[in-house]
C-alpha cells in the first residue's frame, strides 16, 4: 500500500520544542487522515535541529465511498426546521428526503446521503497546508512579507506519496509561497547539497550519507555511548543528566563527542557550582573519578567532524569554561567574605508579592512561624528561628544571582563555612524541599520546622489574598507546596494537625487524595477516611492504609456487605417512619440469640475500636471491626428486622444503628464501592 513522506525543512528548531513538535505533527496528520477516511497502518515522526519529518505507511490510494443516513424533523414541522435540515443534508427540496415512521414519534424525514470517495493525493493536498498553518508551536515567528508563522523560517517542504514499487508523486500544495517537492538537504557543514527524495527508506539512507541522524533517540544513544566510552578510557564516569542529554541531542544532527579539561584549582568551588556553570554555559557533561569526586574534565558534543580531531573545538570550550569558572570563583570568594546575615537588609528592597510585602517581611513571618512549629516537631525553637532568619539570605549573593537554581544550596555552603551549626546550615538548604514527587524531604527537626513554615506561610498568604490555583494555572507552585507539607508530615510520621481555614484544608484534602491515589490507594477508600474537618494528614494516611488492609480480607469484604445491608434497611425504615433510630438498646427486647450475640459484640467492639482510635492504632481498630463479621452474618441469617412487635422491630433497628456508628468510628463505609 502507498506511504506518505512529509518533511518540513527549516532553520534551527530550539531543542526544547523538538520532541513535542514531532508528536504534534504525527497527531495532527494522522487524525486528519482518519477524519478523511484514509485509515493507515503505522506512523512515526522524527525531528532534528533543522527538520520535522513524518512517515505514514499502509495508506489507501483512495478514500472509500460512504453512505450516511441523516434523521430530520417530523413531517409537518415548522418551515425553519425543514430548511435547516435541507441545508445540513445538502438537499435542494424536501422531496429528496424519505419519510419513515416511528410507533411512538410518528412520521419524520430521513436523508440518505451518498458521498463518493476521493483520491488520497487530492485529500492530502488539502490536509497538509491546513496543518502547517495551524501548527501549535509554543513560540513562532514571521519572516519576509507573509503572514505565515513557524518556529523558524521554513525553507523547503517534501511531500511524496506512492506505493513501494512505484515512482511516488509529489503531493501538490503551497504554503507560505513554498511549493511542496521532493528535495531536502544534508548536514549544514558536512554535506549541504540538495538531496532528491523518493520515499522514507531512501530518505533515511540519503540523510545518513549526508551526515544527518534523523532519530532523536538514536542521537541520544550515540552521545551517551560515546561519552561513556571516552570517559571509561580515562578511568572516569559521566554524571548522568537526562535533561541535558535531550537538549544536546536536539542541537546536533551528527553528534561527535570529545573530552576537554579545566584547571583542577577550580575544584575548590562547590561541585554543584562547577556542574551548573559547565552545564548552563557550554551544554557539557561533567565527570567523576574512580573515588566519586568531581574530575577536572568535561564532555563536549559537537555537530561537526573536525579535520584536526577536535583540537580547536575543545580548546574553545576550555577557554570559555575557564572564564566562567573564574567568574564563579570570584562570586564565591566575594560571598564568603561577608557573613550570610549581612544580606538580609537587601531583602527589604526585594518584593515577594505586591500584596504580601517584601522578602524581608516574609523572613520575619518565617522566623515567628518556625519558632512556633519547632516545639511540635521536636526542634529547638531558637535554632529553628536562626535557620529561618538565614533561609533566604543567599538570595542576595552573587552566586545565586548568577545561578538562581542554587538558592538554598549556596546558603548551606556559606552558613557552614561561616561557623553555623550543622543543623542550621542543613535547614537553609532543605527548607525548599521537596521540590517534586521524587525529591527527598527534610528529616532533621530544625529543617522540618523551617520547611513547614516556608510552605504554610506561602499557602496561608495566598489564600488570605484570594490568589489560589485555578485550573492548570499555578504560578506560585501552591499545589507543590501543599504536597510538600503532606510529604514532610507523613514521611516523618508527624502528629501535626493543620490549623488552617476550611477552604485551605479542602485544598490539602485534594492534594492528599492525589498523592494517595498516585501511590495506588483506591479513590473510594480515600474518600471514606476524609471528612470535612480531618486536619491530620498522617492520621488520614494511616486510616486509608488500615482500611485497605481490612477490605483485602474475606472478613472485611463480608463485613462491608453486612454494613451496606444494615444501612439500606435503616435508610428505608427511617424514611418510612419519619424518625432516626439511634436510641439505646433494650435488653429485654432482644429475643433471639443471634441478635443478643450481635448486641454484645457491637458493644465490645465499639469500646475496643474507640480505644485503638484514641491511640492512633488504626490497624488495631480495623482488626477489631473484622471480628464483627461472624455475628453480623449470623444476625442477617436468623433475624427478621421488621418484626411484628413494634418494640422488637425498633430495638433491632437501633442495633443496626449502633453497628453503623461503630464502623463509622474509623471510616465512612457508605462511600466504599462494592
């Protein structure tokens, strides 16, 4: 069957846009093909710095003929309804429609519309220019005198269609005065000549000969393997950096890996500074020696095969990195010369938020809040206050000004170098964490106190000024802050009730639900253990875990079935009687041994569960509930709840109410599916 080859050749596409662009091209073209009736067998997109490419295989040469039945209005409907039906069906008069009958709805009009198929090339010539015009680049530009937008100036379009053993045809269309053809170009420096393209297989082969590796992931594999081999030969290992690897692979069409070096004296800098400098400025990978220490070497990825073996390229990178590391050393030594707290007055001139004041005002709030939290998490209040006071001070340093991503980390280095106790220096770094779902959480008491203060101040502040996350918008990372609070509390096993307003507490509940569901918890079990006033995140997590354990057992499943039967009976009878059954049991109204046994079991379990819950022993509480399975099963087997004697009936309904209340001590079982 025929295949489509499409290539959009342009000036250099930013690396950060490339993978998404390839996915968007594939999605847009394949969706449009299916909508046009051209069902395909397979599709794959590719991207290099200068081209987006797509191959679609197994396409039919023509779309199939179709017959559509369109239902219209009733016979005798108002003329506007008739006219609208005619327009939508493409009919010139109502006589062209048929009348069909429905036993309930009567007679109505139906149009049978025959649509002949079309040649695939004809359909593609309409589909492809529309896709180019509407392509969803995150940022695009215009050039020349046209109105066409693309990420960078578009230079050539290749679009061929044909079967394997036939000469393909060019899909005829024009976009931004560029006519589709079958000409592309090789590597900008190594093989810049034009290349005539027929179909995908010879296209890939021709590009490879012209020093272009079309597949982004293959370029990544080449860079990774060559870098590791080069490092291994020197007794070194490459510091893995998947984000940098993705970016570098998007900067080259023919990757050539080389190694450079820098003056070992620069290793006096914190290694994070060296890595950040080399990564940010030269897009190079850093290395470690056999002892795990940072080595004075780096990996360069070039887009050229140099005749001198890369000596000039390597020397140029070494020269730039030497200058950048000299700057970093200047910043570092200058920052160390001043006590960290001397930067605090500068925070008065830095606005945190127009409605929440300066960074200095925020530091004052953090000091107060960290001191209050310290006692609740086992930290020394004075040390927590000191750490909170220094937490934002490195924002005024030269190093953080150059590399904002090092905030907190540089504060730790400076605090430690200037004699601050280890737990205070650690808290300066760790108070920002966790920054994501896989980031580590603070575990030392002082770090916990400052980290919680930082996040709770952020959340309560923005709630106070009514600037909350909406939809996908969360410019101040408030969702991340809430998840951070939850992780710090739960992973450290803290009893730390959140004393916040109801709306913010509901936000925490939503974030906790997301966290628990991501960890594999059933959504209904999470809902069952969260009430509107549940403010203990650890307790909610423990309840959910214990409930999951209970319901994974046969006793738990049968008990849940008995609970639902009891609550259904109660709901029906309370509605019918217009009253709630929640009175004390009358011992003399217990007539059958099964109801007596259940009454005694419920009383015993109620007391035991209350005791376990008071100790936050939710697994123990759930284990006690599991013992009710047998008496509940026996009760429903032997006892008729709606006895003819009204006193006996009321007593049995009160017993079921007591059972329901006992189970609700640990969770709202009514929210559980099944």
